[in-house]
C-alpha cells in the first residue's frame, strides 16, 4: 500500500524539512547545491504522497462500486450470518480510507515544488559560479487562503431567486528569485498567480437546486536580466523593437535591465507551472544582445 511508503518518506525528512511542509513558506539564501539538498527529499515525498492519495481514492471508488453493483444485496440474500457484516465493513472502510487520505492532504505540498522549483534551481546552478547564492522567497501554503483573497463579488437576486453566483479572486505571489549568473548578469524571476473561483447555485427545470464551483488561474511570469555594460553592448529602443511591446528596457549607470513578462492561463489550481516558460523568456534576451566591443577592435 502506497500510503505506508509515503508516511515512511515523510518520517525520514529532517525537522526543518517537515516544518517547511507544515508552514509552506520560507525565505532562503543559499547555494543551488544546498537548496537542492533541502528540496529534493521533499519533492520525492510529494510524489509518493500524490500517488498514495490517488490510490486511496481508487479504493473508495471500488467500495462504492461494490455497493452499487449489488454485491451487498447478493451477500445478504444468501442468508449467511456473516453476510450482514459486509455492509458495515464496506462503509467502515470508506470512512477509514477517507480519513487516511485527509491525513496525507494535511502534509501534502503543492506540485510546484517538484515540478517547478527544483528544475529551476537545478538549471540555474549550471550557469552560476561556485559558491554563488540564490535568494528565494517561496510561498507554497495554498492558493485560495483567506489571507490571499483580494475581492469577493456576490450576485444574489433574492431568497428564492436563481441563479446565485459568487466570484472570489485570490492573489498568490508565491515565487521570487534573485541571483547572479556566471557572466555577472543579475537575474530576477517572479511568478504571481491570480485565481478566480466562480461558485454558482441554480435551479433546474425540475426544481432541483444544484451548486457548481469552477476555478481559473492566471500565471504572471516576470523575468529580468541586468546585463553589465562591460560585457554587453548598450541596446537602444530600436534594437529591442523585435521583442515586441512586452519587453521593458531600463538603463542604469553600469547595467541595462531587460524585463519580459508572460501570462499563462489554466483551470487546474494544483498543476505545476512549466519551468521552460521562464527559460524561454531569458533565452529571448540573451539571443538578441551583443557582446561589448573590446577596446582597440
């Protein structure tokens, strides 16, 4: 049973790792190697936890299927004394499995840890000098917490009038990373999520009242690179027109800051963001800047 494997992996985590899973929020300032050493065991646990929760859900479906397929009725009609215990056993198993799944849900962590954070740090570490640190502000507590509620709009026509709708908007700025690459460029990468939850209650033609909830999520990815004048040619506004209107350029005394943003929309709040989207933004900058000309050339 995968439940016991997930619990075993959780118990092997250090107290700091278990505390991060419970709290879900922390600011880090460490090398990529140390961050991966901290995150990878949690990512492995998270994968096992998700697999165990899926397996437990399948067990619930099996128990429910046995009830609806009439196995209980057949067993009871057989007249065997133990047959009358079968309904009790099945219902007990359903509640037990639901309780175990709830327990795993309390120590589950968002899939962005293993699907986004770990790959991002792993790839950045390959383009950083040894000993260089990453500053990371990470919030994986949840996307629809009351503290993250930005706006709630209710449309209620009255006591016995339908439909009734409630639109809740949550803001989740969960990822903020800053570091320096091997060429001296400063990298700033942020991800802000906006979640819109639509709760709708309506009455159908037969007079039955039904409620339905629907989520939409919008990921706002912002990537900025501060490039040194000594290593990269100073770009002009004409040079960046090929990027389109989504590129922002800011000139500093020693650096030029290129900022790009990209919006990704979806409907699965639990799905992880694809890390390739961030590196595509950074790649667009590096592919379109020129090295600074050496003196005398």
